[in-house]
C-alpha cells in the first residue's frame, strides 16, 4: 500500500515532465515553432485545481507557461513545463480582494507537451519568413491536438472545395455543404471548356455568397501577403507565422502601430496595423476624448489589493471603470484615461493625508489594473517626470494588457 501511494505521489509530481529521445538542440528548435505559451483564459474551470474554491468569485484569469529543457545521459532530453495561473479574486469584503495565484491541474502543461511531441514527430523547424502556415492551419492543428481546448472564436470563412474534373485536384467542398447551393443546380457542360466555365461560374457565385455573409464587427483582414504575426509588439520580435491576404483575425486590442489579435483558442499574436484592414468605424472612429470612452462604476478607500512593494499593505483609492461602448479600446486610451484620473484626484487625496496611492481597475475581458503612488503622481504633475518615465515606475497587472507602456 505504501509503495502504491508513493507511486501515485511521484506521478502527480511529474505529470508536467516528459522525456523525449531527441537531443536538447532539437527540442529547443521545436519549441520555437510552437504558438505563444501565455495569455488569457476564457474560463478557469478545467484549468485549475478547484480545491473547494468558488471559481465564480475569480475574474480575468491569465496563464504563463515556463519551459526548462535538460539533456540526459542517453542523448535525449527531459522537458519540464510549469504553468502559473493568476486571477482577480472578488471578495465580499473589498479589502480582501486582489490577484491570487491558482494551482494548475496539469491541462495546460500536458497540452504544451503534446504540441511539442506533435512538432517533433512532424519535424517542425523554427518559423521563418520563407514558408509559413496560414492562421487557419494553425487553428486546425490546435483543435486536433486537444479537442477539449477552447475553439477559434472568430469565424474564418474560406471557399468550399470541389473536385476539378480537369486536373483531379480539390478546389473545395460541395457548395451545398456550407452555402446551401445544391449540386443539382449546376448546369451540365460537355467537354473541358464547358466544365471549366461551370467551375469558374460557381466560384464567382460562392465568392458573392461569402461577401454577403454577416461578419462579426471585430475582425481585421490581412492586406499584404506574408504579413508577419509576432509574439510581441516590437520590431524584431519572434515571428510566429506569416499570414496570407484576406486572412481574418479577431481584434483584442490595438494602438497606433500594433494590433493584438486572437490566433486560435488561447493563442495570441501581434500584427503591424499597416498590414491590416481594420473592422471599420468601431475601431477607427473612436472618440479622441478619454473621458468619453470610460465611466466610473465604483470607488472606495481600501488596502492595496496586491503585492507591489511601494503600496503593499497601504491605504489606496480604488477606482473601477468600464468602457462606455462595445467598441474595442486600446491600451493607449486606457493610459490616457488613467492620466486624467490621477491628475484630477491628486489634490483631494493629498489633502486627506490617509492614502498612499491610487488604483484603476478596468472591468473588461482585457482590462487589467494600473497603480501609482501619490509621490510619483506629484512628481509627474510638477513636470519632474515625463509620461514615459512615470509609466515605468507604475504598476501594471497583467503587464501585457498595456502593451509597450509596461515594458
């Protein structure tokens, strides 16, 4: 019995460790070809050990996987994956609310190891600009490797394929499969010229149907062939893959230079705004006045809900805000609004003498939290700190929600 218990304990401890026959260099090469290993969780159920906790009290889940590769004596490699999951805990007592770490149940680790195994079996190499898969192929691979993972949220329409009678190659599925055009509606033609004309006519009809379909209003389309999708919003960042013209991505966030997009499921990437056709007025026609884009839903004086050293255990003012519309608002607009709030609230907070800082919580899917000490707000208001210098000494959680400002 003791041996069985020890065996179970060892298995639990090593569920996120896997040994591969390939050398360390091959493992690291394959890891570079995988999709991003961090991002938002659409739900916490199925990813964390519940341990009697009420997960409905947690919001804004975020995960980050760290990977360690070690060579072993047999010439192979051992890969250890550790997933860190954090989420905002909303306690009935506001002073007890804050971001907390939650234990992973091993699903994220196992998924990454499975994808690594697939990449090694398929002979994956680091992504380059010479030949890259489209986002639709990545979405297909993700769903094949883990059928229980969240599916692609943004529809990615493509032409149905039918068999070309001239070449025998497949150019799509029967039109009745996806667009309601019956095979019997095609007019019979005799000879190669007639068959080709029928196919070209059907392709034109299908394209017209696709153009008339209703699309979500938050999809951005790629304008240039080979547009790189990067792991972070910076020139020279790792290229995840290159996109083809008219590939569409769900927009999560944007600024004047970069657009944060959903690739598939939990996978995210960044594309230069110049390479995308943005989804219309919802993104491009936003009000330039920060005060018109957000509204305050709640404010309170409580202890700082986090572990940031400058405000740990100190009294702060927390301001909860929401966007005034459903349009996508980038991190730059959030920073502009935060500057307005910090500037307007400083005099009253400084006069009270009881608060050490102020915190803004953006209540949205990609919301996040910004915190600043009153001392630094004063230096910034007095001109002793530039905007860039001020943001570098503020607190962002999670940092990636606020793009380059948090780097």
